[in-house]
C-alpha cells in the first residue's frame, strides 16, 4: 500500500524522503514495539493497525516498513532470535569447550525463560500457534529454533570430544531432555505459578549430566556446587 503522490510533486521536484538512517531507526522502533506486543498476544495477535496506534503512525506508514502482516511476523521472529543469540548463545561461547560451555548455554537459556514469565517465549508460544499451520512464518520460526538446537547439539558433541561426557552419549536424547526441562519450567512457572520451578529445572539438568558424564571426568554436579540454577 502506498499513499497517493502529492499534487505538487513533479519530475523536477521529487518527493522528499527521510534520510536512510531515519528510516532504519523508525523501522527498529516499530519492530521493538511489535516484539513487545507479540510477547503478550502472540504472533497472531500482531496487526498493522495495533502497531500504528501504539506508534502514533498511520497504517500506511507502518505498512511501508514491512509490506505485509506476514513480513512483520517474520521480522519479529528474526529479531527475537537475534536478541536470544545476544543474551544466551554468544556469551556462552566465551566459556571453555565441553561442559563449561554446555552449562552456560543451559543456564542462560533458563535465565532467559525466567525473565519472560510475565510476557512469554516466542519460541514456545509460536510453536503452539504455528505447529499445524504451514507457511513462511512457521518456516522462519522453525528455522530459528532448529538453529538453536543445532548449537546445543554441537556443544554436547564437544563435551564428548573433550572427554567430559561419555563416548556413547546420545546427543539427540540429551538435547531432547534439556528442551523438556525448559518446557516444564515455562509451564509450571508461567501457567501454574509454582514456586521453586527454577531450582527444579537446575536439579533436573544436574541429574541429566550425572547420567552422561564420562567415567574419568572431573566435570559434573560436584564440580559446580554453586551452580546459578541450584542455589
């Protein structure tokens, strides 16, 4: 959708447009508002009209930055993933290969979920909304989640290579159980409002590690008695 050209515009006097950096700033502000809205009402709750009202802009002004509601939803998924990487993935990559890195990935993941309890995790809510709805939004969401799972699986494989985890560790099964702990944490803490859910997630992770440790490994629950998740 585009606004009509002003009658005073002529080939000799082109329409003035905001500087490129101004347009990027406006788009970033709209995207930030859209992410906040989607965290509370879901990706399906997003609308150009609601954002226009929030931003005190015209609908055509918001539309010009994204082109369609679907593109807006996909942009929100990508922005959420970028922030997730910045808060969880990249800091954890500073840790040593093996269990230190795997622990950091899980603990930062848990912290991220814990601060989203009053809003919601787009990975989790989006999966509920789009699990049976094929299309570009589902594809974008699934791609982001799969990228995160692939990173976790690589960390598990590195744990085996470093001798921290047993050689026969089933990385896919371990990842499945880690993800299960996150889903249980989100459900019990957000839906049931049960106290102690964070600590139970931490203990569950320690129990999982204990089953997967290499026999001669010095890494394990006893090596980290003050884990941030089990204090």
